[in-house]
């Protein structure tokens, strides 16, 4: 994440979920965590983080779904989409896949739905949509 971006995120009036997903999920305040990376090119820090989630999957505190597909723009690479949800929130995975795979340009409506599925509150999504810097639209 670019330094300017991370500094801006720290100034938000709420905590972003990034790198806090597991703790928020174990407290029951975040229903879904979503990760995407190239198979075989994942940073070791990500692999270690996912193993922490997997320990909670093993005892039934979380549910995991992993999808590996050819990357549309880079057909020589495979993309891993990794979802963890709280029990009872499995529907969020299907809803997120539908949102992510929907054709067309990303819009404020899709951004709002993305935030809702991840567990952000409406006021947080409203703030993000109203104040996000231009690099968030790329």
C-alpha cells in the first residue's frame, strides 16, 4: 500500500478492517474477510495470516471457501480468491462473488455493496464514498 494511502487511511474517523480482519471476526463484528492473490506469488506474511484464520476454521469458529481460477487479464497466472465468514453468513460469499464477477465498471453502488458485505457500517461507507481520494477510484 502506498505510504500516502496508508497515512490517509489512518486519518479516517473509523478503523479500516485491513490487517484487523481476524480479530474483528472473532469478536463477531466482521462477518466476511476477502483476500485475493496470485497462486505461488503470495507474500509469506499473507500465508502466515491465512494460517491463523485456518486454525479457527478447524475448530468451527469460521468457514472458509477458496477459489482458484485463471486470471482474466493474465492467463498464465492463477488467482486465488479466499473467503472467510462467520457461521451463518455463508450467503455473503455468493453475494460477493456475484458482485466481483459482475461485468461493467466499478461504481459507487458496487463499492457500497462491497463495504456492506465486508461488514462496514452505513455511516462508514457513506464517509468513504464522500471522502475517498482519487487513487481509491482507480
